[in-house]
């Protein structure tokens, strides 16, 4: 994501495939949470802008 902080996940296992699988699951969940936060923040900003609209001028 452009301009966003790096997402870093580590996992140590005896089996490298298990470590990769677990790390990829964790990074997927982390990315889902980060995207949800960005969407919520965008929704709040949009609502704030909309609340600034006073109405029709007659």
C-alpha cells in the first residue's frame, strides 16, 4: 500500500513450509485489519466532509 508502513511477520518452525503457511495466514489477517481501518478512516473523513455541507441557499 503506497505510503503505508511495512507489514512484517515472522514465524519460526522446524518445517519451513509450516512457517511460510503460518506467516502468510498472519500477514493476511493483518492486511485485512489494516484495510478495514483505512476504510473506516475514509468513511469518517467522508462523513465529516458531508456534515460541513450547510444546505441549499435560497
